[in-house]
C-alpha cells in the first residue's frame, strides 16, 4: 500500500510539470504542510537533502521513502513549484488511551508490558500493521492453551486533535476438553499404565477438580517427554514418539490426541568408560559413578550421574564443567557402551563477595556467615552453605545469589548475594480468651538485629492476668571471630498460679544468667551457662502431691508461712540445625538437647532435661507444601536427700501443657495431674474439761474423704508430638509467602508425675478411691486437630488457631479459637 502511494505521489509530481521532471534543478526552498504533532525540524531531518542541493526524480522519491520510514506519517505527497518543493503530509494518529475488555487469562499488566515492547503505548503513533500482528499473536496464545474459539479484536475510536482510543476486546471462550488420548504402537506397557504418568487426562470424575482435562500444547509437550523418560528409565533406548496428532471436533470444543510410538527393545549397559580431563579426580569420579555393567540402561540414572560429577567438580572451583554421555549402541546383542566425557573447564576464583538488599544489617554481619572466601576457588558447596547460614538468621527472609564474570577475565567472578530482610524488631503482645482463663494480655519489645550488628537485645515488661515480669537480655553471637557467642540476662517476675489455671500459689523470682556458646561444626553448637535465682513462695495451698516437698523444707518456712530459696544453676545444651531458614523453614531439621542442674550448695537440689526436635519434609520442589513432624520430651527430679527424705522436683518447676505453644485446643496449663485433697472424717466427743472445746478424733483412713481440683499442678515428665501439613496460603502471592504460614495440624501429648503412686491411696474406701486417676500413667494423652495461621506482622508474630479436641479427659478445659500476638507466657 505504501509503495502504491509513493508511486502515485512521484507520478503526480512528474505530471504537474513534465519538463521539470526530467531535468535536475537546484532547490531553493522546502516546505512541509499538514504537520500537527510533528515539529517541522523533526520532519526535515528525514529529508536527505538541503536547500541549494541539486535534485532529480530519484532523490525526491528517496525523500518520500525516508519520510515514511520515520513512522510519523500515513500519506505523503510532493509537489514542485518552480525550484520549491512542497510536501503535503497526513500524520499518523496518536494513541491517547489503551484499555482491555474480557481478558481473564491475561492480566492487564502482562498485556501492557507486551504492547510496550512493540512500541504500542500512550503517546506513540498508531501503526495498524503492528496492531494486526498483536491480534494474531494473542489468538495464537489462546490456541496454545486449547481455546480455539478465542478471538481478539482491536477497536480504534477517533478522538479530536488526530488522536485515537485503542481498546482490545477479548472473547476467550473455554478451553477445549480432551475427549480421548490414544496410544498407538505400545505393547510392553498398557495405555492405562503409561497415561497414568502424564498430566493431561480425559473422562475424569466430577469430584476430581485437580484433573488436567483441558488441552494445552505446552502440557502435551511435557507429557511426551514424560513418556519418553518412562521408557528410557526402563532400558528402552530406541523408544521414540513417531508422530502426534491433535484433531478438533467440529464445534472446536473438544480434541482427540493420538500418539504413535515405537517401543523398541531393552538394552543393558555393556561398559562405562570415562574420557576427557578429570582434573586429577579420576579415581574419585569412577568411585562415585552409580552406573553398573550388565544392568538395564536407565536414562534418569545417566542424567543423575552427569549432575553428580558436575557438582563434585564444582566443589573444587570448576564452576562450569561439561559432562556428557555418549552412547555406543549395539543393536545385535542389545547392549550399550556409555562413554562419559568430562571437561572441567578452567578453575574459577572469587574476586569479590557483594551484598545487596541489606538496608539495616551491616555487611560484616552477613560476611561472617560466609563459607565461600574471596580469593579462593569458587565452590558450589560453600556457596550453598553460605546461603543456608544467611537464611537461618532470624532477621533475613530470603537469600539468592548469582555469579558475574569479570570483563576480560575468564577465571574470575564476583558473587552477588541478594538478601531480603524482614522486621528484626518486634513489639510482642498476646491476646487470648478462654472459657476458663478469660482475657489475657502481654507486651514487650525485642530487637534481633540491634543497630544492624546481628546482636540481640530484648527489654520486656509484661503484665498479664497471672504474671508480671521485667527482663533485659543481650546476646552477641560472634563474641569471638571463631563464632563463640556470649549472652546474659537480668530478670524479675511475679507469678500468680491461681490465675494461670494452676493450684494457687504466688511466687517472686529475680536473678541473673550468663551463657557461652561454642560451634562444633556448621550445624552443631554446644552451650554452657550459669546463673543465680532467688525464689519466694507465698499463699501456698496444701495438697497431697506437695506434702513431700513441704516435709523436706518445713524448717525453712519464713515468718509469713512461705519459703525463700537461693539456687545456683548450671546449664548445658547441644543443638543441631540443618533448617533452610531461620523463620518459617520448609526443609531440614533441628534438635536441641538441654539440661539444668542446681549446685549442691543450693537450697533446692534438682535437675531437668529437655529434648526438642523438628523435621521438615518438603513435598514439592518449590517447598510450598511441606510436612512438619515435631517432638518435645522433658523430665525432672530431685537429687540428694534432706534428713531421711529424698529431694524432689519443686512443684513450681513442674512441666505444664496446654495452649498455642504446646497443645492447641486446650487452655493454657490445664493438661496434666490435678491436685488431690484428702480430709479425714472425724467424730465429736465430750467437751474437754480443761479448754471447754469439743473433743474429736479422725476415723480410720478408710473413712477419709477425697476431692480433686479442676486445676492442674503439672508434672515432672512431659511428652508432646505434632504433625503439620504446611500449605500455600490462599489468595496470597508468592512475594509474601515467606511472611504468612498456613498449616493443618494434629497435636498430641501429656504431662504426668512419675513420683505419684496410686497404691498410696489403697487404704481408702472403694467409693473414694474410684475418684482418683493414675497421674503417673503417660498413656493418658490428649489430642487435637485444626488449622493454624501465622503472620509475621510489623508488631510481631500473630498466631490464629482453630482446634477441635480429639481426645480429652474429664474436666479438661478446651478452647476452639485462640489468637496471640507475639509469644505468650
């Protein structure tokens, strides 16, 4: 169309003055008429001559072509008036706005980005040929996902001042359903066995809403590769898909898929040979080779072997090795010789480690976690370990890295770490409501990355229904360059057990702690600590399980009837962690074994042991689906004797369970042994002649009356277990997936007292004895199931739990919903 207009314009110019058309002339003036948006100077830059130049027909025709190529004009005509040239132009219309209608599969942002790459944007001129190409391209996209009835039309509306409004109207339609998938030529494996391995399906039941029964070209291509791999992994080295036919129904609403295959026969490995340069690791590479002679050829195993050798070489600086397997097939005896070619390439060294995205955390804090050193060779193992260590930091949400080759250097790279920080300071608060405990509140401030140093500083003043506390703690995880940590805390607390769902007593505690941590290797640390604690106990309620403790320390009662204890504590622990992240991990495990013992010169002599372990098993490659299995166990008791009595674990050190931190679905601290009250039955005798009071005497033990409290007293042993299915949070994009976690859980556990002996109450009447439970039985566990949502909000972690009890004991206090901000006590 443009060529026709150009020829017409030249012809008109020649006809206007035939005598002038044949001869050259010197141009005296150039005029351009019809300009609106385009400046005169901009138009003249596309005319390849100036005033005073000698012109002829050819040069004039070239100027018209040049103006068309500028992209500003739809029509151009040129006239000669004496020695003047007059260009008459009609500019292309300018796009004033772009809109979309009916698009569901493609977002507006995607369409805008695609149009922008084709220079179709607001303010640019309209090129109708480009618009037509975009229409066809969009329709091709819909056809590739099985929507053969889809069409896309661009509606152009003229506006004043040579402008247009561009609107793309989409009619997407529905994807064609797969009516049938046929395999032709398969004899070894049935259609059902092969088709069960692929994504595309047909004739799926109505309830299988995950079935992929809509045709998509890309999915079909992936399924063909899956089928090929299925045969290759079982020795069918000559297998191939000869042809693929996809035919549509007349309505274009369904498709039939036919795959013609040639299975061939099974091949065994005759020999495995290594060729090329193995950088001095010949023996090791041959030793780690998993392919064995006289076994069936396995395509997946061959690929795994190539990756294994590449990763091994990558540990020693050969970052870009080329490992390929060359098969030598013998069709007569159905064997294959595999020649594995190894080219390690050049050893690559690290020039510089760079960090981006750490707006708060200092570079040196991140650099001290590095196991890849500058100046040493590039090691994929060291890089992955460095990434894992960074991700375990509680103030880092996500870490990625890439290598950049230095210009002009083929053996030097920079490693760029891109980190995404998450809030390291938090206001921790808790809000909960239960049928028994009522409303509870707490508050505090904690900074896990103080001033970007990676050190932890916490200052908490908390007041809730059953506890008031104040604590200052500080930890330097790199007190020495070797990774030895040093931390300490000063604390004060007041605790009202009656308001914490426990049998009544009040306690006041204050003290100081110091601890040191030593790294054993990349995953294991040991910790040692010591401290002093002053404990004051008042408002005691006497019950059966605590009588032994009272008997031991009766002489130490103070004037108010309470107790004051000074204890010196020694702690030790060992921890191991291979978690992929410090917050919301999805893979790896952690184990913590810790113990505490008071020194022999303490007023109380006891010890406690705790084990806490968690295992994460990712179910998908993206690790957005994972299973968490966890176990916590603890035991405590006294050591030594006082008089003729053995020391016992103090009742205020008992383990407790229930609540969002231990056993969801049950109120805080309500799971475990209950307090037993035993009162004698007495008879009134004649008045005492001396005092005038009524004389009385207890009847025999078989007449004692038993009552059991609804409140727990805890126990010296605990076991808790849980299983959680971690799932992607609905309606949440991937960018925020690391700050919100949704999981379905099953919790189970129990608290019991190993020192409790039910036989001590055999002297009771049968009626009274039947009121007691065996609190030394660990099998009296509770369980629950439900949904948990955790959000790392700017104020701190928020936890929402919905739980249904599966197994409970009589008088257990349960709760269906709990909500907490931060960590509760």
